[in-house]
């Protein structure tokens, strides 16, 4: 994930900016830079690689300004070169950015036609020229940024400074977190409170859609509509914890809200966003020659793999075998020549998954793993590693790692389909464009949690809960049931909706809530008849669907409406409501959300 810092200081800020960036190194990066206001004009220093390269650049070419921004870049658009490193700037404005500007190509075309010349391959530079263009028309910096923000599409965080403005910094948050630090005659900006810990523990977290005008005397925060709002000042504990909860009550809540940001970064590792193509790392095997994929994992990671099965078979026309690792390791299944064995694991240390990996290697499979810990045992024993860039996941119940696993699997399915010649260029563009929209679509669900709080109170009274889904929504039903039972301790089961009449329907009565995961796709009609079977027996239906309720044709206890998305991306979108439902139910039940009873974050025993 990219890191953003900013300081309105009472003394030169260059050294403090680099120190703050050092506290964000855990996020991973491949270049860094800072920019300051020097006697009224903007100056910057950037360097490829680690912060020490930037420091030596500053030793030979120091900056003395008291207003500055800094950035550690995880390359998304454009290679990790100095030219593409942030901050990006014009003579009038300098910008640091975290996230994805989805409509940067259109903006770049418009601004180029107006005479702006672009020097990098980055999406961020579109923000520089957009704000500059507004300034060129005579707008004040605050009005220029307000106008520019209205034209941006995507999930992003921004830090902006201006030539001639020694006491002004503007920040904006749309999907990627931003924290503002309050000092004595100084103000600070950071991607999280960890970066600001050396300066202050008095933090204001911007909320979704907020933007802020910072001066040394304080900060004014505006919401998406431009109304001035008050955001709480909280005391951060970041100085004692490498990772802090931000302004969330639990790590699980913070990690659910980090999903737009971390999914962006995971996608950027596998996609060429600028050209809407997959840019998949070399797995050391010819993807076109793989005869079958065998997927093995446990728990939530297994459900991610199950979604992957639907995608790889549907989009790459390649057979997939999948099993929970605790069964696969003992089944002694025959494995095919030229087979790829794929292991999915957040921790990369799960004993059953590791044992199955070793069985697959002993049986001549090419080994690939999708892990969140790059240095883990499973990663080290794999021929190829596909990292999820979710950052540290502290909550025992996996959330952001799950959706990042899905992001990596979706990119793998497209890469396999392309290599096998079953996905055309046009289809590739369609699927990649759909993936790039996911962070924004998830963001749009994350600032409307009230409905889940109300539902949680009803769910908390249930003894049994059923989750139903079809197609690639079936694993999301399984995941939803796992989330609920592992943190609220309520018994819940996920079923393929078509299985209902083969037994589970005997469970249905007015005391059994039935949660139906049903995006408006080509399976909706079939699922609707299952919903009606439940309704006919007095079951309480909680529908999670973007479909019009009139299409369901029966009474609903509740209807959660995710945004409409491409069929490929529905599992990523629909994972969020089932996560929030489980989270708010557990909070209402008063269980230990981050450390549920009997559970461990990594099951390293058999
Ligand atoms: C998920 O919420 C659970 N914590 C658990 O099922 C977990 O997914 C499983 O133990 C696998 O862990 P891994 O991804 O680290 O291999």
C-alpha cells in the first residue's frame, strides 16, 4: 500500500517527513519522495528503491521548507521509477496519492486537449493537472480542489500543497484511510496514526468522502457535499502498537474498512490498469499447458478457492479440483501430469495446507500459493507466490485477506483464460475494468452500516441461521455462515440454494432467519423459487441482492442492496455485507470480536 505523510511545521520538515515515511515502510514500497514549499515555490526530491536513497538525495540537495508532503509508492500505474515516484507536481501544485483514479485516462485526454503536458504514466498526475487547470481559471486553492474532487472517480487518498501557500495543506479521503494529527502550532497528515506517532497522539480520522483544509492553527473538515463537519479527536495508541485500530472499535472493523485500499493494491500487482490488461508475474510454468488446477485450503481461504474454481472453470475453461486441506492431505488423490497445485492461505503457516502442499510436490505438481505473509513457510515451499497485499490482518476472523485472495484469484483466472486463448482482448478489457471498479463499489457500502446494526439485533436472537447462494455466490453463503458462527457463536450453515429441498428445508420455521446471497445474474430466477419455498414455510428472509424486490414476489424480513456489478466481481462485492452482518451481530452479542473463543489466527497444528 502506498504511504502518505504531510507536515505544516514550525521548522524545516524534510527530515521529519522521511522519518514519518519510515514508519510506513511496513506497507511495502518501491520508491519514495517529498515536496516542500521553498520561498513560495514548490521543490521536490524523489528516489527509486528504499528511503536511504531519498535521504542521500536530500543530503546532496537539501530542502528547507516548513510545509511539505511525502510518499512511499507501491507502483500501480507505471513502473517503479523516479519519474513515476510521488509527489507529482506542476508549478502550482504538488500531490501525493494512495489508491486508484479510475477515470484518469479520460481526464488525461481532456487536460491534454487543453494544453497540459503529462510527463509520467501515473494516474496521480491527472490530479495535478486537474487542480492546476482549476487554478489557471482563477479559483482559490480550496475551490480548485473542491471542483477537482467532483471530477475524480475511484478509491483514493490525497495530500496536496500549493506554490505560494506556506500555511495550507488539503487532504481528501475516498476509500483509502487518512489521519490528521494535531500538534502545537503544527499539523500533520498520515495514511494512518503510525506515521504520526513521533509527532502527536491527537488524531482526527477522515471519514469516507471527507476532505480537509489544514493550517497550522487547525483543520476544517468538509463532507462529500461540501458541508463543514466535525470529526472526533481521538487519542492514538500507535506509538505502542505497530498496527492500531484507527478510529474503529475492533481490528475486524478496521480491516473490513481497509478493503477498498488493499484490494486496489492487490489488483495493481496483477493488472496493467493503464491499459486494462492483466500483467501477471511469471509463474515459471506455461499457463497454456496446465492440464488441471488443484486447489487446497482451509476455512475462509477454502471458500476463496471455491470462488476461484467457479471463475477458472467459467473464464479459463480449465478443470479445477478443490478440497479442504485436512481431507486432501489424506485422500491420496491421483494428481495429473502438468497439473498446477494452488494453495490459499492468509498466514501461510496452516499445518493441513502445508501438508497438502508437500503431498502435491511429492506427486510432481507445480506449486503456487496465494499468501498474505510473503516470508511464510507455504510461500517459501512454493515454486511461485501470488501475494495478497492486505497488510497485517489482526482480527482472527479473516476479512480483507479473503477479498484480496479473491482479487488475486480473479486475475489468475483471466491470465489463464488469456494464455489458453479462450478470453479475447475485448473480454480481457471488460473483466479488468470490472475489477478496477471494485474498490469504489465496496467503498459505497462501507458508509451505510446502520442497516446492519438493526439487523444484528434480530439475528442475535436466532438459534440457527441458514445462508443460501448459487454459483459463485454459494461460497459467499458458506463464508457468511462461517463469519457469523466464529464471532457470534450462533449456529449457522451455508447451503447451495438448490440443495434446500433435499433436506435443510425441514429446518425452516419462523425462528430460523434465512440469509439469501443473490445478485441479479442468470441464476436469480432459480434462487427466487427457493426464497418462495422458504417464505411458504414462514421462514424469515434476509435478502442480499441488487435485484428489485418485486422480482422476489414474497415478503422479506430485510433487503440489503449492494451496488450492481459485473457478474465476475459479485463475490467480492457480496462478501462485504455478510462480513458486516456477522460483525455487528457479534458486537451486539458482546463477544470478543477480534479474539473469538477457541480460535487462533493461524492453525499451525493438525
Ligand atoms: C477465517 O475467518 C478463520 N479465521 C479460519 O477459517 C481461517 O480462514 C483458516 O484457519 C485458514 O487460515 P489461513 O488462511 O491462514 O490458512
